[in-house]
């Protein structure tokens, strides 16, 4: 017999981030079925808001896939990739590698541009990697959740477009938290999640296909992720799957909050609290893994200071301070903590709380 | 600007079904991240409960995929099907056809055993269809949501197993509502949804793989639906995707309620209210589409009586009585209403409410 949690944990890991009271209340709003007129009006509203939050170009399709961020990744890849295509994937960490594997599963020949974990990719390296080959797609991760690194957007897109390659971007840990402008940067397709910068629970994956991507979509092998079928539901109101009312309502509420705050103001809030956290670390003689110019505002990769027991610190933070932070992934396991200050979690009070708690458990 | 619903609608369509207060409250329990120890304990609890609710054989894997029922269908198909396999699919309606298409998308040569919509399949027809061919898999739908028909389980499984074919069953509209016993019936793999007989919101898809199916799994093309990766998360606690806390908590609460009621008692409750509803229809000179022996207890396909305006009746039920019922799909559009009495929605009061409301709007 399990018992559901009755006490709060402050979610400052790599996601999910905390939800606001309004988003929490939206989860409990009276349910509607997936084809109910009120439901469809909220879906239309959320789609319009997602297009604006992605800053999608005119004619783009933006919506939310019924799954987590990885389902968004698979939706984008599955609708743009067919056997024999050549894809360049920039791998600056765990999620770049996942994106490369996703393209391979859909039949692409993938060339990996590998960058040391903790560094951002240099656009010149992308230009060099593309100098000879003919690539159909270039894929990369905006904010690499495993390293806290932010990669450039517009500079890489410009290079890719010179070679007539589509640009696919993972915006899982940037959307709603860091400057992301698909139209201005020339991003052709992107995906994200609901539970980080946007501040909703997980379970829906925002996706964006610009007209340039829509024009190059392929016959999708997956049924669940088939954009033609998804469009026929999102826009044509034809049954495809039973989208979850509580998740949609919570996402729409989170998107309302995002737009009421204003995207630019929201980005600045994330920057401010990231900088405050970084300054607090520096004052303690601690450091972040990425160079200052490559640091994401949403996710902070903190080097575990000498003498600290990485796992014990996380356990004590959770047990004694009710604060969750994340561990390192892959080669960074044991070497970093991942502290997310995202969505409703990006506050000055939370910066103070996590620094104070870290002081106490590493004293 | 969208406004979330503030009034209740009684969900008596083909799903989602209403949630109980306990399940609704579970949605709002304090969140945990997807690798939190408390979260994993609840996932373990839900997995054990799902195995029991499927009545899975020893050694089976039961869990919930992060998507809707169709994602469960795709997970089962994607992990058991490879190019060139031969699959027999019994098509008694819309969802049988969807299952056939799903197998085709994963490379199978599919033979369809087509049965008139509104009728159950005769196991003798399955035996006849299998007399010559060599099939790797036989797939069929237990309760066909488009017609309200229940198909046999054990009789078909016995025939399939004589031919060494795996049995894949769609239990989307039967799990938790009608007798389903994977072990006793010899079902090798099955999938369902959270929002019908189990009484949770949509967004998670229960799946069950018996050891016989696990032994014949293939290399999965999809990343999101890859059973090896899902197992490494469900059981190995290795990150694969960010499972949604509110959805898991609500599903676990719904499974607790299901088991506290008792599966047999729950099935009988569904039978009792189905029979009461059918008797009420008969008293009005109305009828159900399937023959009595083929009628599902969860979903009632009501023939639209002569002179009634099918769509107008549904609209008025919703607008004036705040009751949702469903329309017919495909060739049954305009000819039937689909009235679901499932999960927490299967009550005597709801039978009376929907009959009374139908009286008023068809008067």
C-alpha cells in the first residue's frame, strides 16, 4: 500500500520545476473530454500561445504532443527523417547524444560533432564539419541539461541554411527560460517539455514546425507521433488520441502566466537569479562547470567542491531541507550537482534557500 | 484569453470517465521528480497493482507508458513486430483497424479478419483464417470502443497458440470494467488506458508483457517506446523520460480504489449498471447495436431511434443537462450514441440521469 506525498519538496533539480498555485489549481479544474468544445477552445489557446512562446514564424504549426520532452524529440525526428538521410548532430552532452541516436533510429546516417562536456559548440566547428558533406538536417541542443551549457542558435542556423540543411533544435531546458526566437534565429523545427521553463507538470511536449520544415516532412513511421494525424486532431478536430484534460489545462495556465509576465521579462528573471546564484557560489569559492559565456540561466552545473560527498549532500538536502537538486549524468556523475532555477522556481528566495542549505550540509 | 472550465460535466461518453474525489485529490498531491525515492515507491506500487489488474502471469512486466492508450498500443506493437512478420488482426471496428495499421507501420504483413461492425468475432472464423497461413502474432480488441462489442479472449488465444502465434490484446475499454484475466486466457501482451475502467485521467497507458512476449521481443525502432529503455527506468531507476507525477499519483490512487473494491466486484458493478441501462432502453423501445451476448458492460452503443436528431440530442444533453455522451465513429456516425458507464461513472444514479435526460431531449 503506497502513500502519496503529503509534504512539499522544493524542486530545484534539472526538472520538473515547481508549479505555481494557479497551475496547480488548473490541474484540478473540472475535466472535459478531448473533443469537447471547451477543451478544443483551450487547446486552440494553448497552440496560439506556444507559437508565440517559440516565436515561431508565420505559418508554423505549434502544439503539444501527449508525452514528455523525449516524445517531442521523437515527433520532430520521426516526421523529418527517412532512411538514408544525412544528419549532423552537435553533441555537447547527454541530450545531444540522445538526439543523434533518435535520428539513427529513424534511418539517418548521423555524423556527430563532439564537443567536450561543459563547453559550448563553436559555430566555426559546425562550418568545418559541413565543409564537404551534404547534410539534410543539422540537429543540436540549445541548453544541454547534462552540462548547464547554452549553445548558439542563429550562428549555427545560418551555416546550416547555407548548405540547405534543416535546423532541428532541442529547446527542452530553454523554452520559457532563455532567449529563444525560432523566427529570428532561423530554427525550422524545435521541441520542448512542459515541466521546466514553462512551469507546468510533465506529460506534454511542445513542438514547433516552421513552414520550411512542414514542406520537407516525410511519411512518418510512427502512428502516435504522425504529424498528419496530430494535425487532423489539433486543427481538424478528428479523433487521434485522448489528450489529457488536467495536463492541457495546467499547460495553458502556465502559458498564460508566461505571457502575462512577458517572455523578455521572464528571461531576464531567469538571468538575474542565475547570476545571483553564480555569485553566491563564487563567494564560497565554488564554481560552475561552463565558462561564463556558455552558462545557461535555467540549469546550473555546480562543480562538487573538494572534500564534499556528492551523493550524501543531495540526500541531506532532500531529507533535512526538503530541497531536491540533481546529480551529474554520464561522465559527470559524481563531479557536478545540477541546480535548476526554472519557471516558478527561479526566485531570489530559492537562490538563498539552496545556498544556505548547501552551506549547512557541507559545513 | 481562455477560461478553464468551472462547472462539472458528467462524462458518460466513450472516455474519459469521471474521476472519484480521491483520484482528483491525488492529482494535486505535492509533486516529486521522476527519480525521487517516494516517486519510485509509488511507481513500484502502481506496477504491482497493474500486474494484478491485468491478472498477468508470473514473470510478466506490467507498467504504464507516458502517453495515452494509443501509445500503449504502439509500445506493444513496436516491441514485438519487425519487418516481414505475418500478423492476423481481427477487425470488428475502428480500433481493430487502428491496430492493423499499427502493425503495418512496424513492417508486418497484416491479414485482416473483418467482422461486421456491431458483431463479435466467432472464434471459428479465427481458426479458419489461420488454417493455412503462418502467423507470428494474432491481434484483436477485447471491447471495441466504436461498437460496444466484447470479443472473446481465451477461445481466440487457444487457437492462436496452437499455431505458435503471440496474442496481443487491446484492453483499452475493458481493463477494470470487464473480466480480463491475461494468465487464465493466455494473453501474451496487452495494453490499456488510464481514463476508462480504471477511473484516472488520461495520459498514462498500462501495458503488460507476459514472459512469452518478453522472450519474443524485437529490436525496437522507437526510442520513446523501447521496452528495454523503459524497463531500465521502471526497474533499473535509470533516467529515460520524466514521468508525470500528477498522472502517476492519480493512476495509483485509481488502482488502489480498484483493488479495494475488488476486481470481481468492480466487474459486477459494471455489469449491473449496463444491464439496468439496457433494460431502461428496452422499456423505451430503444435498442443497443450488439446482440445481448456480445455487449460490453463498459460502453453502450445505442441505436439512434427514428426521428431523433443524433447530433442535436448530444448537444442538448451537454448544454441543458451537462451530460456528455459520444457520437458514432466511421460507418456508425449518425447511427449510434456511445454511452460509457465506466469506472466511477458506472453508478445507478448515472443510469437514471442519462435515461431521464435522453427522455427530455427526445420528447
